[in-house]
C-alpha cells in the first residue's frame, strides 16, 4: 500500500556568492543557523557543485545553497517561512537571534508581531518574526493559534 498526499514543500534552493560558501563561510552559516534554528549540515557527497545543504530537522525538508558566480540577490523582505508549534518557541528562536545580533551586526531581525486573521469557522492569531543572516532570503517564523 502506498501513502499518498498532496504536493508539499520539500526544500528551497538558491544560488549564493561562491565566496560566502568557502570553508569559513560555511562554518559561519552552520554556526548561526545551527544555534538559532537547530539546522544541521546535510550530506552533499552525491551532489554536483559542492552545495551546502541545511537540514531543518523535519524529515525531507532542507535548504539547499549552491555556490555561484551569479548569486541570487533579492530585496530584504523576500523570505521563506517556517511554522512553529508555540509562540514560546518562536520567541525563543528570536531571542537566540537577538543574542547573536548583539555580537554581529549582519544579523537582521524584524521583531515579533501578532495580528488577528479571520477564517471560515474561527479567528486566528498569527504571530510572526523575520530573521536574516548572510543568506539572500530572510526566514519568517509563524505561529498560528486559534482564538475562537
């Protein structure tokens, strides 16, 4: 019997300046995203182009960074998002990023904000924050809690 499911997000991949993905750059990226988000380095031994693969902790979900002489450049608010289970988890991640920001001005944070959104059957509180470091995209964190 085969499990079926609708298509779902598996990974995000983009090119980065080759110099940002040298040994020192990889170490910085792994240190930051490991400390703040808990991401770990994936095995790239079967990949072409020496990408840096960041496992996000969820099975089969990862961020794929490919060294390039023509890297992606995008506006500050371009991002990809992760949903977290609790507002406390979101705030803890932001706090870790703020601790890093105190030591490194390359850390970019758009602080925690909440708003009500209306669904068909209930209202929801959407809490979000954005964190950026070295990658062309920011990472948005969201917690969605049912209000009624």
